């Protein structure tokens, strides 16, 4: 999207707004926060499009960095899942927390052109399929199945 069609940013904005409401109404509180984050990132991309520089793909982060990140995000997922579990109406709190927290990290990796972002997205999107199926959001589950395939394609193209 950095060098492409401005309409992509508008679709990202509209899609994020829709998913803030869908996920919140289904008790997926962390997912609602995540889609609000995506909304902010879409506005950032829309209004800062001219400042993007095509840097190319960075080299990978170290295995130790990933291990530490995964461990920290795992702990935060457990804490967040416990906290969300106390909110009336919250559903699938640990999976909801997992997809949200790991998505923040994967987004950071993506906007900084680290190729392993795609490996995270493969796992996150596959987990999102399960999350949305558990809430009977079948079209969203199908969408995230396609996102999983796109993440696999992204990994293959970037590496």
C-alpha cells in the first residue's frame, strides 16, 4: 500500500471500523482494541504515505529476539486473558488476547520490513479462524483463512 492505490487505505479504514463493532458486539474485547489500532494505522498510512521510503526487506531479527518476544507476549497473553475473563460478556479471552497481542508485534515487524512478520501472521490468522468460528462468525473465519493463505504467499515472496 505504501506505493500503491490510495483506495487501499480507505478500505482499511472502513474494514477496521466495521470490525471494531463486530468484535466488540461478540465479546471479543481485545480484538476490538486491535481493530481500533488497525484503524489508527490506516489513517497513519493514508496521511503519511508520501513519507514512506522503499527500504526493501530488512535482514531477520535474531532467534534470541524472537524467543524473548514470544515468551513476553505469551506472559502478556496469559495476564490479558485473565483480566478479560473478569469482564462480563468477554469471550474466548485467551485466544482473543493471543491474536491481539501477537498482532501488535507482527504489525511492528511488518511496517519495519522484517520478513519473519509473515510467519507470525500465518499463526495469528490461523488462530483467528478458530476464534471467529468459536463465535459463529463464519464469513470472518473464511476471510481470515484467506489472510492465512496471503501470509503464506507473503512469506514466500519476501524470502
